[in-house]
């Protein structure tokens, strides 16, 4: 199972971790949102025993083993444009997603 980080996402993760004195960003999936599941971002200092850590250019993203199958093969990007700045999960497992891109459904 794998999650890819774009250079933009890696750069933003490093900036956020420095600002919040954290070692890594945590991405998890919770039930809810307008499409069934939603992406949740937070910080972590150490991975739990059931976590996987993905790294690029010194930036670390941690994902728990319950969330990982729902986002396996995804790419995490960081977008900064006229509509705002945010992390964007490009998830090949999502059959549909909401307009804001924070929730999704799987088949």
C-alpha cells in the first residue's frame, strides 16, 4: 500500500510541522461528510504501532491501518490558487466526492 506526496505537499507539511512543533502530519479517514467518508488532517509526533509513514524530501505523512485501504494509491497534493489553499487527496478509490473535496464515497 502506498501514498504519494507531491513536492508541493511535502513542502507544506514541513512548514506546518515547523510551525506546530510536530514531527509529521496525520491523514485519516472518518465516517461522515456529505459523501460517506471524510479526510481528517492532524499532527503527530510519533507513529502508533499500526501506522504507516510515507516520506518525501524529509516531510512525513502518517496514516493508520484502518484508513489506509480507503486511500491506498492516492496522491496528496497542496494547492494554492484563487479558490484557496488546501491539501487535495487524489484518491483512485473514490467513486464520487463532494464539491469541496473533503469527503468521498467508495463502492
